C-alpha cells in the first residue's frame, strides 16, 4: 500500500539512544495509533502506530498501518494507482479480503490472508494495489522495512510465501519473517527481523522464547491482550526493548485474540521518510520526487494497470527537525 496522504510530513527518524530497558519482567511502552484518512470521501482510514513522535522504528520496521475490517461497499476498498518506492521493503499481510498487486519488476500476484508479499524497492520500484471484485471485507496490515545504508539501492525484488501454522500451547503462529517457535521463514531481508501472526485462544497465556538482541513490538488486531503486565487495546502496539529472552502474552477475553509480533535488532541509522520514499537526507527525497514526476527509468513502468500513475504531492515548505525518543525514567 502506498502512503497516499495528500499532505505527508517529512519525518527524520534518528538513531535512538540506549533507553536502559532490561530485567526479568519487561517494561512495556504503549504506542497508540492515530487515524490517517487516505484521501477522498469514501477512502479507507488506517490506524498508524509507526512512525510517531514517541518512537520511530522497531528494528528496521519503520511504518505500520493497521486497517479494517472495512466494508468495501461503503469505503470503495483499495484502489492505489502505480506509485513509487525507494529505500525500503513493503510487507503486506491480510486477515481478510484479496488485493491484486502489479509492479515494475513484472510481478503480478494476489495478496491473500495467511501469505506474505514482500517487495523490495531499493533504488526504485513502482507498483499498484487494487482490491479484487470479490472482496467484501478488507482487513490487514501494511508494513515497511527500512533498508540499511549498504543495501538502500538494492535491485527490485518480489517474494511471496505462505507459512504453515505452528501450534504452541494456547496459540497458533504463522512466521512470515525470521524465526519463532521453531519455525523459520525463507523470505530474504537485509537486517535481522521477526514478523509473525499469533492467534490466541480465549483466556490463553502464551510465553515465547525470543532473541534478546531484538527489540519487539506487539500490534493488537483483536482481543483484550496483555503483554507482560501491560494491557493493550485494539490497534495499540506494545514496545519492548532488547535484553529479554521471552515474552508473555495473555488473552484476557473470552474470544479469540490476534496480534502481529514484529522484531529486529536496533537499526542504528538515521533515515528520512516522506510520502513513499526513504532516504538519508532531504536532498534524497527531492531527487526521488523529481525523477518520479519526470517518469524516469528509475521507477520503471507497471504493465497491465488500466489508468494513470499516482502524482506526487507537493513537498513541505520546511524540513522537519529530527525526532528523538524520550528517555525512560
């Protein structure tokens, strides 16, 4: 999914300072979502937890939109014309519905529940996303991964994978990136990452072994979920700093709970994000926008899409100062 806001802000995501987390019971920082309308009177509204003033990245995860369940008859579903990306990988994960994907690498695929579609747009790629005619309810998450400096101009790539569910006491798990509960995804990334969907039984308590070098985020899709001692509401994300070898999740409701567990080693680089571009400076963003507007070869052409490309919005009049995570007291 594109970030199709009509007035996107330019965001500098600095290297976070060591916040001193650690110990037997993890301290949990709660990241509340903000509603972001994606343009037009019938367009979708997403709930965005990353980036935000409180925290910009979790590992290399730098963008997290959670949307739905949306009645396509009311919202019109998803219809995003060809648009560009640089310096990142997009991760699409659906709970319900179906999206047709086309990109300038020549990929033509369908995003379906339980399958990851990961697209790499390092130096430049463009793609379109359209919910299919048979989709009545659209519900899922769109995630971005920042590419490290040595790989930020990586060539175009597209990967799709359907993880087999793994059962642990109290939960079913689909590991779409990295390793968890004895299962490893074959999907290639440029930094160590974890991405998994957990479906929690009613009333279940689930303890998972995790990599202590990772920081983690738990995004709640449904259920009354507690991470360690901290309750999380729907669309909230609980953040846990590195230094913990296990995480405990409790579904305190009488209904099935569902979360996305994201993780990775701290990214360690400052990035600049604007619209659908990630760079290292404001000049990187200006250059990418100019080349998209000029229909340069950098982004290629999406074949098979019947319609015009998505125009880039106007750049902000001023650069935004770096945002730093507040110290933990």
